[in-house]
C-alpha cells in the first residue's frame, strides 16, 4: 500500500481520454487522474488512494479507513497518545489555585 489520501469515486468524467474522475476526498470533490491505475475500469463508489492528484491504487473501504487512520496518526502532536481524557490544565502563565475547606 502506498502513502496516499483515500477518496471515493463519484463519477467518471467524459473526455480527457477516460483518465479523469470526480472523487470525494473527506467531503470535498476533486478531479483526479486515474490513468496510472492498472485495474480495470472504475465504477462510482470505488475507493482509491491519491498522491499528488493521481490515483495510484484501488483499495476497499477497510483499506481507505486504514489509510485515513494512518494520516490522522501522523498529524497528531508527539505528546498526545490514545487513552483516557486528561483533566483540563490552566492556560500557560496562570497558576491553578485550589481552596481547601477551613
């Protein structure tokens, strides 16, 4: 599997030598070149991995989900890790004061 952004084919576009498709990428539709794919003709609903405006690989829905999970993981700051939520911290420069009963 390549590093790519998953997108779902909305429709194949007329003309352009049969090499362009309208693809939904995270809710945004984009024209993507599908000319590098080795697989047979694409159908609307098919998932592809996109790099630099080119569909490089066909994947199933699970492969698209894994690709998106990987991209989201790479975008997280290094100090965040999955786990239980942490209590909110006071803004930097402010002191947190606790009041104990007298």
